[in-house]
């Protein structure tokens, strides 16, 4: 069990997908895309690596933020090994600083420091200085420099981890790629497509729930999902003029889900306004998060 923790947009989900060799967790340039712990399962020879993709760690203010950060720390606490992923291009910013402070307070196995996006840093001396600074703040077992998006350095990191897993039975079947249920993965895929199409027009608090999943006689799948927004104005944004935006979202999500399922998918999307949904414990349960008390 290997938890990958870091500040928002450090590239945790990209790294998990790269090591698994398939998309098991969604990716967006919007911060805090990952909301729940998702386990990606990677094979390397006889070794099985269970990679826990966690929400980005930052200073939480809202209830949803607190639930996500708590989920990330829980993932780190349950893991046999922790990878601390740092965006090399950003360096030691406020979020990374707070992460290092909290990690330094904890006693346990030394984490592995992984500098990501090193291809965006032309000055290699800057990388070495960053490693020295981070290592002085937090004792680490080893250091890796990678570019998860291009795959540079990922195979080396994967072999390193595979050589250090304890002996024992695999936790999952060899051909399983993730522990996330298809219904929840489908909701995550649609949420990713919403971000892709709307960019900064919509708050990240938007949520998607899969309400119906039915395999039909011809082996195709009928999926009904609800997109929850907080206000009528947000509903109009998701729908778009003449329903064009929701059509693009549906097409993109349906195409990807068909590839994942290996069968045609008939996707039906509904947009509903639910004010203060982020204060509803049922919505947190649907996302797999604990509801934090303020």
C-alpha cells in the first residue's frame, strides 16, 4: 500500500495512471480534482503495487475541503510507504511548506521524495538546491526526479517500489486495475469532462452521482447521472446555449465510458440545483468521504 500525497496539482493522479498503465483516476488542471482515495493497482514482475491517489493537501477552510484533506491524511496513515510528490516547477510554496511541517511531526517510516515536472525546470542546479532544501526539512528514504506526464523516470520509480514490497499474497486479482466501483468511476469521468468543457466558469464544488446503471439485452449499458450545482445560474452554465455544453460533456463522457466498459454506453445526464449540497452528509457518503463536523 503506497500513498501518494502532495499539494494540489502536484501530479498525483497523473503518476498513478502512469504506473498503472491505464486511466483509473481523473485528471484536470483545476485544483482539487481528486476528492476521494482511489487505489490504482500496478504490477511489476511478481510485485503488486497498490497506489493510493489522495486529494491534494492544503489549508482547508470549507467543509468539503476539510473532508478531502482528512481523506488524504488517512490514506497516508494506512499506507506501508508514502511518496511525497512535489511540483519541481513551483518549488517550496506555502502548501508544500505546511505539508512538510505536518509530516515532520509524524513518526514512522521515512517517505520517498519525488520531484515531478522536472522537464519544466531548465536550471538543473535549481533542482539540486530544491532537493537539498526539502531533505533538510524532512528526512527521506530516497529521492526521485520524474515527469509523470511524459513517463520520464516513472519506470525507475516503479521498479524501486516493486523491489521493496513485503512478501505475501497479492491484495487484488492480477488483472484488476482499481478498486473504485464502475458507478463511481463513471461519475468521476463525467466530472472530469465538465471541468474540461467549463474550465474556470464553474466552482469546483460541482458533483456528479450515478443514479442508474443497467446492462441491456444487447450488452450495452444504460447510465443515468445527475449533475448537482448550487444555483440556477450554474445550471445554465452547465447546460449551455441550446443545451450545447451538456451535449459536449455527454459525448465526451460516453466515449470514454464505452472504452472503459468495452461496450456501447447510453448516457443520460440531468442537471439539478441543490443548494448547500456540500452540507449534506448523504452527498459525502456518496463520494466516499466522512462528513466533518464544524
